[in-house]
C-alpha cells in the first residue's frame, strides 16, 4: 500500500519569498504523483503531475515540483509567493488508487 | 464547460434519516470516486467506480452505499447517517482508472449530522 506524508500542516511565508511545501511518499512500485490546490469553499484543482519522463515538472501559477526517486520526495516550490497563493495544498500518489497526504495550509503575509 | 456537479452543497440533518448526495459529470469519464475530507487527514476514498455497474470499496466505506447505473451519475447514499459522518465530501472523476490521469473534483458537500 502507498502512503503520503506532508511535513508541516501549516506553512507561513512573506509575499515575495520562496515557497517550499514538502511531500514524501512510500510506494512499492513507481508511482504517479500529483499536487492539488484547494481554495476556500472549492474543490481541488490540479497544480501539476508527474507520470514519466522529466523529473522537474512545471505546473500552473508558477509552481514546480521535482520527483526524486532516491529520496522518495516530490516537494512543491515557487520562487516568489503571492497573496493569491494562500490555500491548502495536497500531495497525492497514485498506484491505481489515489492516496492523499494530510494537506498543508499555506499562509502568505503581506 | 467540463465539470463535476454535486448537490446539495450544504446539508444539516439528524441521525438515522436517509440521505443521498448526487454527483454528475459531463466529461464522459469512466472513473468516478467519492472522498471525505477531515482536518489533518486529507482526503480519504469512500467508494469508487471504474465504469457503469462496477463499484468497489475505498479506504473508509462503512456506512455508505453507491450506485453507478449511468456513466455520468454516481450518487452517494447514507442509509442511516451518524454524527461521525459529519464531514466535507467530494466527488471526482477521471478519464480512466489507470492512475496517470488527474481527477476532476466537484465543489464539495458539507454534511452535518446531528
């Protein structure tokens, strides 16, 4: 069975600062990996995904993530935070079934 | 517009009163799924369906039923709701069940069982 751990249930950054949201997974087979974002009172939207090929994946709104097999990680980054990035972010691993991490709430201070 | 539609968005009800949350998608997706979201636990899968008349249990199926009589619809049924089923529920769909396709989510249904 697969599992996902997101380090830090809450992360706070200043506007313009680097955003780093951590995700580690465990899986017995090579997984597909996803990051989703959830804005208040909305469903989840896909930010980016890794299936095969290039390990650095670019997504929407300036986010990117790097798949590191040796570290079983798929951390999400953005060079410069914007107020509109405040939301909850979920990392997910798919080996057939989709398994989510517990989520990280990102707060952006002016 | 491609979307997953859930109804109702909000519901407050009492223990034991049967309820149904509807879910409909207009993307001709084969795979549909129900999740519940609880603080600190992320989303946990309740049931999923790989195609019409094919459904299976997810991680937390107890107390729930589903059906998939048509490709576009996947209702979630709580026959005898209990307070521990108070949660935020999401329906999702994807093109297939291979796992490499992203899921499209509805806007959620917030259920309160008193």
